[in-house]
């Protein structure tokens, strides 16, 4: 699950603090709704299709945990929450 928010609605520090406390996909969904985030669920993403640094991060994560915040240009803040493994 990916949560994406406009950087103008929440600061990087606030988003990082809130998402680092996530411990389940249900919590992620609820947080996303409370922040008016775009919530994308894609159950078919293979780790090999992601950038190498993100692959390494996801391999080290436990289910329900969120990645550190990332952003291509600073205008949209994103995290990925690991909901399942195959």
C-alpha cells in the first residue's frame, strides 16, 4: 500500500512521525484517510520491479511497517506499507 500526500498539507517531519508509528495495513489506511492521502493498493508489485534501494528496504521490513518517507521532487510525500509477501 502506498500513501501519498501533498507536501503543502503536512510537513515532512509530521508525515514521517505519523507513518513511522504504523504497525498494520489497517492503521495505514486509517491514517491515510485522516490525512486525505491518496491510497494505492497494488498486490502484484514484484520487488524486482522497484529501484534497488527500495528493494533492500522492503526486504528488511516486517509486515505492517512503512518505509521512510520518499519524494521525487519534494511536492508529494510518499511511503510504502508492506501488507503481504509472496
